[in-house]
C-alpha cells in the first residue's frame, strides 16, 4: 500500500506557502506604493515649477521666493510644519506695494533637510544666513504665524538691528502648554502619533492614496512628500524647547508690533467641544500679553477667522503689513527742509 502523507506536515507546507504568498503580496504592494508616491510627486513638481530660488546656507540649500519691489523687505515665516504655500493668499497682494519673501524652513517644501536640531533658535539662525546669502537687505519687517512667531522673536533677539517691525499672526505663546487645559495637552501624544503615521506611510504613498494630500496641486507639490512630513514631526517634538528659547527673548522695546488674533467665537474643529471655551480664553489672554512685548503695539481680532488668519482673513494680514511698511518708510525717510 502507498504511504499516507503526514497531515501535520501537509498543514505546515500549506502554511509556508500562504506566508510566502502573503509576504510577496506585502512587498509587491510596498513597491507599488513607493513607485506611485515617487511618480506622483515627480509629476506634480514637473508641471508646477518651484517659484523663487534655492540658496546655499552652508552645505544644504533653502528655498526662498521673493516678489515685488521696494523696501523695507517683508519676510513671511510660516507655522509649524507649513511651507511657503501658507502665504499664497497674501504674498501676491503685498508684492504690489513692497518686496516680500516667503521661504521654506530646512526640510520643508523645496528646502533641503538640515543636519542641525529643529528648534526656533536654529530656524532664526538659518533664516539669517538665508537672507544674507540671498542678498536681501535689512532691516526687514518680520511676519510670523503660529510657531513662526517663536522664530521671528528669536531672530529679533539675535539680530535686533536687522529688524524694523513685526507682525505676529495668531502667534504661539511660550507658556501655552502650561496654561491650556491639561486635557488639551494630553492630546499632544495622539497628534504626534498621527504625524508619525504620516511620516511612516508617506514613502508608500498611503496618505496620497487616502486623500490626505491637498487637492490643490500647488500645495501638494510642495508638501506631499516624506521629508516635509519628517520635518513637521521634528518641529512638533522640539516645540517645548522652542518655547523655552522664546521665553528668554524679553521685550521688543519700542519696536512697531501688530498682533493679529483669531476670532474667539469661531469654532475650532480640531478640539473637543468641552475644551473650546477654556482653550480660547487662555489663548486670547496670551495674545493680549504678546501685545505687551512692545510699547508701540496694537492688537486686532480677526473676526470670522480661525487660526490661519492669512487664509481666512488675508485682507487683515495685508492691511497690517501695509501699515507697517508705511510706518517704517515714514520714520526712515530723511527730514524735509522747508525753504527759507
């Protein structure tokens, strides 16, 4: 009689076949996702050319886009993880009356990654090198949104003579982690995990496939890539250190300063309902305190605007910058001499 096969051996053989097939499938999907991401990213950038130029800042290059003419030059610094694209609604209008530059921090958008730590002090130093190497003269008017407010305050503390005025657009406050509701800070770990998932899955094209990337091709070409997501995670993790650095910068003296703050009555979609009011109350108090950084400041509440005032109420950002440009020009002009 023929020998009867051992059932456990047959089962193990089929299990190996299934595992091998599953492994091949996973590898095939990963390769397909990798190719999809890279082909899509290349296509987006090929048909939507980078504006501006890349400037060497010491072994790596940073992207800066300057438009318009006239001085003082206005420099726009975006919020945490954001590229130059976040200023797309205001830069074209500002460029009608003065030269204005937006840029990508190292690792974001079109800029190369930096070997340095990702704190606001480093961002300020890199921005200083970028402006110098790009031949952009000071003193400049600095405009900082959200965490970009840390960057421009540190820039000013390091290079005070090179800054003529400042506009803070719903800027972060160094003590916000201490003064927000504890439950809000407990959400930070979840936000970091979400960002780390994007960082892990971006090379495989998963965020793009799931529609997490912007439908507008311009921000998608700049931001829907691995190095931008990685930089965003690094900035988020370093934000407590950036806040501590900013806390030590002190007063701005009599520097012209405008604070643009979001509307406290505008719903915050990312917050649980029970945290909206206490968070907004704390934020508005901190915005008022930011206005006390200078003896020549004013605060404007951006009605019907959320945190991204430059997107929800670009008119207010444009107006604030225009006022600052006029003020600096009037106070830097040589005195006129009446005829005798």
